C-alpha cells in the first residue's frame, strides 16, 4: 500500500495507543509510524522522561506521532482511556508489572472495552517470575543475559556498545509480535496479550550467536582478521575478513610489500587463530604504514572487506547512502525512516518532528467524541 506521495505505507489506517516512554516502546511505535500507522502517544504531566535527557533519544524515537497529555492517576482519565481503547487497534505499555493495572490501562480493562485491541507489555524481566519487579536498564539486561561474558574484540575485554542493544532488540521484537498478533486477531476475532522481556530478548540473541555452552570467556566466535586497526593518520579501519576467499584477496593485495602474510602459518583459519596475537600485531604494524584512504582504495580494488569507521552523520553522506536516498532532510535535521525498500518504494518520506507535550490534545479528544 502506498500513499499519495508514493511512500510504502502498509499500516495506514492502523491506530496505536502508546503509553510507553524512554526507548523500547517508542522504538516499536516509531516503526509503526514510519509504516503508516497513527500513533497516539499518551504522556503523563511533564511528559516522557526522554524529553529531559541530554541526547537524541526523544527526538529520534518520536517522529510522526501525536501527543496526548493525560494524567492517568486522575479519576477523570477513565472515560478518555475507555474511548482510546475503543479507538485503537493496538495498545502498548512499558511499565513494571502491575503499574499499568493500577493506572487503569491494564490489558483486562482495555480489552473489556475493545476485545479486538492487541495489547503489548514491554518490561525488563517480563510479567511473571521472581524478578518481574526488579529495576534495570539496558546494561543490566546485557549483563544478566550473558552478552558481556564474551568479548567482541580479539585482544580486548568485553565492553558495552554505544547502541542500547537490549532496548532496541526488545522494541523490534515487540513490533514483530504485534504484527503477528494482528494477523491472529483477524483470524480469531479475539486479540492476544503480548509479554516482551528485554532480558529474554537478549537471551534470544545470544542463543543464536554464542549459544549456552561457554562457561568462561572464549575467542571461538572471533577472528583476528575481523577487528579494528589504527592507521597512520589516526583513523580506524574495520577489517572484516571471515571467509577464506577474502583472506586470499588480502594476501594478494599486500603481497608486494608484505609477502610474509602468505606464510604457511597463516594459510588456514586454524593457523591464523593459533597465531592470532602475532597476526594482529603484524596487522597493527601494517596499517600504521599508510593513511586510511590508501587502505580503503587498495582493498576496494582487491575485493577485501574493509571500511572506514565514521560517524552516523558521515554515514548518511556516503555516495552509497545518497544513491539509495535512505534519509530525509528536515528542518530539525536528517531523519531516517524504517530501512526497507519494497517494490521500489520507501516508507514515510514526509517527516513530522516529535510533538510538543499535549500538542494534539484537542484534536484527539475531538476524535474520541469529547466536545
């Protein structure tokens, strides 16, 4: 489905009532907004906590949404909540278990008003179990799920990413689960209730990449040729050699000045792992001989997977990004809609900035029948 602008909008006509704050829930509904859904962001007096954070979090996760400021603790909110439930197709909350029920926005009460309302809860540890009320944030979920038990670099201890992986995984999985639940609702006529745990989202990811057999740190999942290396001009190159063919391409690319990389000790993956520390020291010395531009050009000619480490803004300015038109320039800066191109169409191109707190109160209340 496309709109008048030619954007891919398969969720046009869907209404999502979003009671969540910070990142996991707002990321989920941002995806829905980019794909055409109408997102009513219900905010308490003072607004989403992310509004006061000194980062891009609120701006990045709340484009193309409408804000309804509503004090859920006020008795007068009950009527508005009931009408929101009847108005929506999906409701989402991100409180600790029990809080939504105390605020009158639990699954039972909302689905009593609208049995076809898909309901999704996103929490740190899920709606059941002894840790369901335990506080936490992204780093805690990474730690408890085992994500920090293994390093991402050959020579360095485990470190967190600048990207909040658990929050973003949980928000993404919630979007997938909601879409599946909408399909189920179409078939059965009754909407399910979804319980998404950020902790379990990370366990799911780790099960795929690391598994559950490693009881202590290992380098079995790492490659000495798949790491970061500093160049003479103090840039960083991400060399990402995993497959054997790319190692051969690398050896050929540097053969004139560095024939020792073709030695027998590095001829197999097993040998490169066994001599991993030595190999990385030689790669360190190699990259310090030339500026980053030299290596990028050399490796591009030789079909060696390597890229320059750059900022997100620079990432939008690459020739490849411009060719694919993946972002939109707005008065508030660049915006990147959901990264899918379908039948040549991209998701929403006309971007609305994050709403001011309560910006759409009058319009939304009028839609709900309040005059």
